[in-house]
């Protein structure tokens, strides 16, 4: 009898954990995301330092449906935040942006990218050091690659930055959605010290610099 009770409890807890992971709840782990946008929509990915802020920035732009925090550009499978932080997996903190291509173009998203972080600091963004904080424009098609190159060249000439832009341009091979607690981090933790001291000032600077439409 005792055995049956324990067994039933075990089955229940396995089921509850599985459901929570499916809902993408707080405890959902890292997930390999299919690089397939819903019909009529498009996706793009950008690495530009701490993804808590990048997610907040892209989600403020008209035409962007949502942004997901995760890891891309590395060489290991299913990296965790802890592993990525060792700076040995090659992954950079990245946001996967779901957008409506009838409202905003990939080219316009590259402008969001270049006005929302400092693309001149190699393996560094603000106070954060390491290759997981490097700057990368990801592309999915040869057309997007050409647009990324053109945009980089234009921003290099624009005078917005004194130093040379060091952003990489890479094909997006895989995107791993980060742990649940990293999603919408700023909304859930507006008073956290890093959010107040680093993320919000970066977001405010973006709002003053970016010329496109914000929600
Ligand atoms: N140095 C910050 C970075 C946060 S971010 C998600 C921290 O460790 O809180 O990389």
C-alpha cells in the first residue's frame, strides 16, 4: 500500500514538472528553438550584451511581436547560463526576435541593433566582460547577410561611434532559449540592482538615440 502511494506521488510530480516545462514556466530549462517563424511572421537574432536589456529593447519597437532571451553562436549543445558564463562554449547572450515583416524590415532591426549597444567593444558590453557579451548580427539568408554588411558599413561611416565597429556577422545555426527566469527579466525584477544601474540606463539611452518607431 505504502509503495502504491509513493509511486502515485512520483508519477504526479513527474507530470507536474513536464507540464511546467511545456508552459515555459519559471523552471523551464534551456530549449533548442526551431528557426521557423509562424506563418506571415519572420525571425532575426542579435547578440549585444546582457540579454535582459536586449529583450526589453527589441520588444519596445513597433513591428516586433516578441523577443526571447537565449544563446547562439557557440559550439556546444544545450548550453546553460552557468556554462555560457564560463566563456568556453562560444555562445553569446542573444535575443531571438519575432517580427512582422510587413511592419518592420530586417534592415530596420539592424538599426535597432546598432543604436542599442556599443558595437565597438570586443568581448565586452558595459560592465560585462567575456565573449558571451560580444556583438553579433545573425543572418538566416544571403540577402540578410548583405543587409547586415551594408548596415555595418553605414554605421561605421555615420560618426555615431568614435572607434571602429567590431560586430561579427554570423549565420544563425541554432538558438537555445535561455532558462525561464531570464525571460522578461526586467519586467519581473525592476528593482534588481543591475537592472536599475545598467539595463534601464542602456534602455533610456536607446530611446534617445533610435530614430524609428517605438510602441
Ligand atoms: N553581470 C550581470 C549580467 C547579467 S546578464 C544576464 C550579472 O551577472 O547579473 O548577463
